[in-house]
């Protein structure tokens, strides 16, 4: 167990912490206020007059209510031609229209008219004879829920012993329900693979359904209300597909794993999910033709390290970002170097990690989120096996001088060393020191002065993240 202490040479330390509206289409109500102004004065209006205009889902004017309460109702035929205009007194109950004009039981419908009771329970609304719940009420509008077990037919409203019935029927169908996803097939494939999603309510509005993975859209080749098929693009990530319609969003329960181009031929690929900071997962291989593909979720700007336990030979690692692009150089792990430190993750999403053993293998891997060390504050760390390294992150200014000291370092055997290395955010080594705690006077401090331009450092490291990597070595 060791404590790491980082301090500025100037003495004063600092710490840094890195720390929809829904649109209802269809029935529209427009209000116009008529304002009376007296010459030479601004008068408060005790009761401003108001005219309400009501439009149906097709944008046709179906009702106008004046300030006096008198209304005009416009009636259309199936072809959209106006066939009648009715003038209604203010006291007459009338149902001008409703929106949407179709939907599923449980969905919400807005009724517009006049003469309703402003007390919700005093209005009896029926869909083709089946009573509906009234959610809210004004004298001109009712918000209701389509009742279960109803069928297509007219809507009626009863208030004050009088009943008004809609001119057109309400159509009961699946419209308005959010999509659901039941399956993804296949769950593994390279670019060009045709994937099929199955579910319900996937295409309620033609042309309004999108399919994405990590925010990247695919182009459906076929789409119905129960299936969507598409080909995997050339560069694509891994994770869970999302289907979005005007009525909601569904996320697949299973991950789809995109096989990177370098591994699509002559390899046997198995896949599973890792959790950063979670339990280890196994990697098994009968030969160098066996490849393990992992996915894991992470937020932008995270630093993660892979630790391997029980590895005997060598394995390569390649990380891909949520869009499917290679992230950083290919890394290698082995018995003497079981740790791999990845570059800072650039975006939030699902990452793909390919582990390729160079022969028969059986070991476990886990991902850990790297800790942050605060300048002028101690940090306790430990490694579990020879060659394992821990990475600590901190921020520094460009060309800044500071020192790093190991307090009370201990190793499991005499002659073992602790290597302390400082790197910039891109992995460029800035300074290092080897400490042998078993010596009588071990040198376990790492001084990092303001760097000078040299053949090895083309420029000063910019302000930002620094990587402090501590490795246990025999």
C-alpha cells in the first residue's frame, strides 16, 4: 500500500473538479382579443372580448365562437367540401370536433365545442356508446381518455341533460401507442449485415420513424408496423438500437455487436458486456483465431484502465468509439504487463473493445475508472500483482513545476521496484523515476520541473490532464 502526494513547488495548491416539448397535432384553438382604446388615455379592460377559432386535424375551420358566446359551426363532407354552416346560440351544447381523429384505448383526445360544463364530472362523454374518463373541462374544451373495449364510432357529450354527437367517427386503432421492441436479429455482424428489428407500433406515421444506435441513424430498407430491416453501415458502433416514432421511443434489450473490418474474416468472435467498475469477465481462446468483443457504456471525458488477471501469453486490445471509429493505438497486455491505459473517452455512449489473444488463453479482464489525485493531497493506492499499474489523473498548467512523492511505499518482496511515470494527455512520456523501497535510502520522489523544448519534446506540454502511472515491478 502506498500513498502518493503531489505538490506544487510554489506552495499553494488547488483542486479541480470536473465536475421536449411535445407537439399536439390536429385540433387547434386560436384566440383573438379585441381591445378598446380611448383617445388620450390607456384604460384597463374589465372584460376583454375574445373570439375562438377551432380547426380540425386537416386544418379546416370547424367552429367560431364570438365574444357574445354565439357560435358558427362548419360541416364538411368526406371530400373536404363544406356542405353546411350552422349558427348556434350561446346556450346550445355543440361538439365541433376532436383531435386526434384516431388512436388506441388509453390515449388522450381533445374535444372542442361549446356549452360544456366546467366541472369535469358533469360531462358524460362516450366513444361509440362506451363511457370515457374526463380528465379536464372548460366550457369550450374537454380532455378525455379513449375507453377500453370501445370500437370505432361517433363521440357524444351529454351536459345538462342535452346530448351533442360528433359529425365524424373516431377510429380506434394502434395509433398513438409508443413503439415496443421484442427482438434484434442477428446480434453480431460486420458492415453490410442485414439486421431485422421486430416489435409493435414501429411505423404509425409513414416516414416518421427513425432507427439509431449511439445517435447514428441507419436507413431502413423495409419497414412495417411490426418489423424494420436495414444494412449495417461501413463504419458503425455497437450497442442497443433505438426506434423513435411521433409517439415515443423504444430501446432494444440486447446489444448488437458490430464486427470491425479487421476481424470480420477467419475469426471466431464471441461477445459480452463489461461495466466500468464492475465484475471481471472471462476471455477464453482455443487458438489465435478466437476473438472476444466487449461493449461498455461510459460518459464523455472518462479515463479507464483495463486490468487482466491470470493472463499467461500476450493479447492485443483495440478500442472503438460509439460511432465505430478506432480510438487510440493498439495496446498489448501480457503476464508481465497486465494493465492497459486508454486515452480519454471523447463522448458518451457505448464503446467496443476487441481482445485478441495470441494463442490459447484463459484469463479475466475488468475495467476500472481511473482516480483523480488533487495537488497537495495524498492518495492511497495498491496493486494486486506483479507488473500491474495504476493510473491517477490530475490537471496542470503549461510548463508548470511540481513534485510527486511516494510516502511509505511497500512491496511484497525485496528487490521489487515501483516505477513512477508522468505522461501528458496523449501518452507522451514527460518524466519517470524508479523507486526500490528495500534500499536503505530509496529515492521515491519524482520532480517535474518546467519542461524545456528538446529533441524529445517538440513543444511544452499544454495545460490540461497529466497521467501519473505507478507500476509494481520485480
